[in-house]
C-alpha cells in the first residue's frame, strides 16, 4: 500500500467539450415567476452558465485546487484522493475532515490555512493541525466503486488511510455524509479516534422520541423532507435513473447541485449570491462534471440503506467524546433536541452558532475554524 502524489490536470479538450455542451444546452421552459420554488431558478442558472462559458477561469480554478499537497492511496482495492497538509503541527494533532454531498473536499478550502497555520492568521501555533481531507469513495478524484459503497465501509477505509499515513490516534470532523462517516469512526474505531466534531447529527438513537420536544422535531423534519427531500427519495431508491439523465449534461448537474446549495444554506440575512461566489459554485460543480462522479456520488444514498440505515440498535451509543456545532440556518436537516443527540452520542460540547447553514466551512469559515480549535483544545490526542 503506497501513497502517491497527485495533481489536478484537466485537459483543454475535455474542458472545451464541457463548455460546448453548456453553450448548446437546449433550455426547457421554466414557470414564469417560479423562482426557486419549482427547482433551480432559471435566471440564476442562465447567469451561472453564461459565466461558466465566458467568465470562469478554469485554469485558475485548477491552480487553486493544486494549492495544497494532494495524494492518492489505495485502500481495499480502491484509490482514495486526499489533501494532506502538515502545517505548524509538524506531524502532530492529526485531524481527518470529511465532506458530504453535493459538496467536495473543496468545501474546506477557506478553512485549511487557518487550521494548519494559525500563526499566519494571528493565532496560536499550538492550535495547528495536520489536516487529512479525503474525497469520499466515488466522489471527485477518488476511485469509483463497482456498486454502491456506504458510510460504514468509508469509515473503515478512512481509518485505514490514517494508519497508512502514520497516525495511530487522531481527531475527526464532518458534516452531511461526512458527519455520518465521522460518527461511524467514533462508533467503531474509537480506540484510535480520540474525539469527533460534527455539524450534522447522523445516528439515530434506539427507541424513538421520548419527549414532546423530540416529537415536535420529528414532525418538523418530516414536513421539511416532504417539501425539500425529493432528491433524497430518488437517490436512495433509484439513483441510476438520475445518472442516466445527468450523464453528459453539465447544465443539469449544475442545476441539481446549485439547488441543494441554495436550499440548505442560511439565507435569512443575505441572498444566495452573497453566500457563495459563482467561482466557488462552479469549481465544486466541475469536481463532479470533470470526474464523472455525479453518478457514483448519487449511489452513496442507496448505499446507506444497503448498509442498514442510521438507527442504532438497542444499547448502542457512540461513546467517543463528541462535539456538535449547531449552525441554525439549516432548512432541511434541522438540529434535533440535545436530549435526542445525547442518547446516540457522548456529547461533551454543544455550540449554538449565530448563523450559518449546511455547508458550514464554506458559509462561515471563521466560525467553523474557531469552534474546531476550541473543541480540540479539550481533547488530548
């Protein structure tokens, strides 16, 4: 098992083919005045695609993606892509950070330098981490499994990756699917994972709701899933149906991804266009389009149920010390009551953030970094 250097190297011909497809896209009609209520807003998507073909500097984006050291490592026969930054920690305080869907390892770009090199940002070098940021199996530059591969297997693979890198003990952080992978690291690999930090609760305790607050939360969650969760039902049941439609269709992929970013971000005090730049959104989209991973990324939902779902069996609990950062602008995956979380996790820290949504490290990198630093000071590695 070896770790090989990696660099993003998109060919001009491949990018040109994508941009041609964007230019030639046969735009369907959109309901007048529908905005985001019917799906991705048509005017936003047209503007994004116009910028994609005539303003987006893909070479600059590629250079930015190559800013930090990257590698591939073969684990259980599948190559995993990872960013590995040994900063001021100098080989100590390893932190494994895991993304979700439809994000990517690029989600953490604004957080990497302050986490790895706090001294460059007026911080204490003692807060520095070694950062390991993999791409999930089937996502981005990681290899594509031959069939859906889920979060428990991913946790096992990532634990093996950390040992391959020489880290016998480490910390782990994640949100979205990364939160569930990180939860399984704490549940099954706690002898090496000294603490976990989540910005989305993944595991469900046995026994169902116990309090009125928990019943009310489940009621709200079910209503939100009914309104915003059609993507989940499709990807968890018939993901290949989506794959057949999306293959070779970069505009369709961009629309599907941008809709999630819009619906799950904190838009209470600022518009969507102020939360993310077009360059940020397009670079994340390109990581799906240029690698063909939109399709295998959708499989990850089906894999959840093929592995058995998120319900813990009677008597089971993640005993690894767990911190949770509650970013309140999350529209779909709203935070459960603490009593619910404490039946599934050994909660030792709970932070109610003033703002921010699902993509915490992209939306509010400062708040994200500060909480991760404060949590890690309390966890000996």
